[in-house]
């Protein structure tokens, strides 16, 4: 019996990155795996496309290529962000699932986000650098401007998988936690232990703000000069999702003026130029898009993919990965990752 065909085109990721040796062995034992560059998928012969059951990655696809994939059951995006590189409607009309493994990154990104907040609140990085240079300040002298997350007011902009992971971590701090998410009903936020709030309330009444909103057609650069000016003086802004949701120049300006402090794991251009001013900006903690890039997270993606493929092979719906929604998928505007 011929094994089902899987096209693997998850650039820049690889099968060895996503799967443990054992899991990769199961993949190859169950399926015929054709590895190719994402740009060549749509140009395969129609006879080959007709045999494809699953695609690993989210390669650009034309309407014609999708129509030729008569046996396709799912596209499994293993970078976590849905891309505007294919017509989704024909897939939904045929019942083809478009799935993402972004949940694998939620916990590691949430943990480093909490670490950023702690560093900004207690000056941990600057204190370490000062110590190494022999300029340390002992005791209370080293705590000018320091504060606690415990008992503070925390706001989340966005509340997807990452927001939920952050909410779980924040419970131990006895902070007042609010969340703004225009695509969720208030009851769902309350059920997650969050206080629903509008964006203005988040900006004006938070000591710590975590931005975990996906980039969409509606929110590009929606946090700008006016929004940062509304934040409490000395508040900490932590950017964990995508740089496209903020006016990055406005964010740097707010930090340079001493109005807020900030941390970011994402940037408008990656890698960031060596002469970019944010590299020398006091009060701005930088991380090179490494928050979720743990081997354990990558391997968890592979397990999620295998489990959902097994469910679909048995005529059941996928449960481990997150399904793209017909009403919102076309609004997504994330850039594809270029580095793991």
C-alpha cells in the first residue's frame, strides 16, 4: 500500500529542527516525505500535487495549485504566524485545515517576557553591568526607581495563547491584571482571570504593559506617539509579539525622554543594523528575537504535528494545533521568519 505524501517546505526550519530523531522516524515510516524549497511547491506536476495529503510549512500557493491538490487535508504552518501568501477561501470551501503550532512558543515567550519585566522593575541588567565595571551601588543606593510587580497593575494588549500563558505566570504576583482584545468577548477574559478593559485603560492605568497582539490589517503601528504619551510615567512596556504593531520610532522616543522604559524581543528589521540607535538607548532592554527559540519548543511543534496528522488520518478533527479562522485569517499581516 502506497504511503500518503507529505510535502516538507518549512523554511527556514528543517525537519531535524522540528522533530526528534524518534519522531522523524515515525514521520518517515508513516508517510512519503518530499522535501523541497517553499518556492517550488506550487510548480510541481499536477500528478504530484494530487497525491499530497499534508504540507509542512506555509509555502506560497496559487489558486491553481490548491485546486490540483485534490487529496490535501491540511497545511501545517510550523512558524506560528499565518501568512498572506495564498488564497484561503478555496481551502475553507473544501474543508482543508490551515493549522499553526504557535502554542509551542507560548510558555517560553511568556517566561522571558516576565524576565524582561523583572529586569526593568529591578534594574537587574544595569546592576550587573555596573558591578562588572566596578561601578556597583550597594544596598538601597542601587534601588533608585526600583519597584515590585507584586501588587502592581498589569495590562495585556492581546490575549491569545501567549497572553494566556502570561496570565498564568502573573497569578503568583497578586497583581491587578487587565486585558484588551477586540476579538474576544469579555466573558472569555474573565474566565481566564483577567479584567476586560479598553485600550485607553490599559495604557493609562498599568505599571507594566505586555504587548502580545498579532499583527493584522487593522493594527499596524497602532501604538504610536499618542499612545505612549498616555502611559504612566515610569511604566514598563514589553513587546513580545511583532514589531509591526508599534511605531518603533515613537517607542524609542518615549524611552529616550524618560517617560517609560521598554523591552523588546522583536524589531522592524531583523537582524538589526549595527548602527541602529536602539542599541545605545538607556532604558531599552533588547533581545534578538530569541524568546521562543528553544529546542524544546521546536520539538514540541513536531509532536503536535504528528498527533494532529494521526487524528486527521483517522477522520477526526485536529486538536493540538490552532486552526485558522475563516473570518480572521485574511486579516493577518505577519512577516515570515527568516531565522530560527
